[in-house]
């Protein structure tokens, strides 16, 4: 996603804070809070979450549940060859996240 931001939106990579040890969106947002704190950024300001287009709704819901008050999602387009599969998977992941109280 950092490459997407740099190439598509001309954002310098040194302005993009990346978290690299998570295995889920829930973990990514939790670990990202540590990075934000290290840079003196409060999670109550607008924070951009860059993710795949099919994942924006669930990512924002998880962020709100974790106390991010103004999540902004920026979507990278999913290639047509995997788009339907990705949306189908996300449909069930949304239900699973709800059952697991991720949001």
C-alpha cells in the first residue's frame, strides 16, 4: 500500500508510517497506535487507512472500535481477476469480525 500511495498519489515514502508485524487488520491498527504515539500523533485526528477497495468498510469499523475517531480510508483497486473472490471472502470476514466483536 505504501507503493500505491507513492506511485498513485505522489506521497513521499518517508511520510508513510508502516507497521510490519501484524497478521490481521485488528493487529495492524493496534500496532499502528504505538507508531502514532512515537510520532506524537493522537488517534483522534484524521488517520488514513490504506487498504484494498473491498476492505475499506471493515477496516474503518475496526478502527472506530479501537478508538480511532476519524478514520479515512483510501482504497487501492483490486484487479478484476480476483475482485469477485475478494469481495465474496470479505462478506464472510465481515460477519466473522462482528461475531468476534472486532467492531
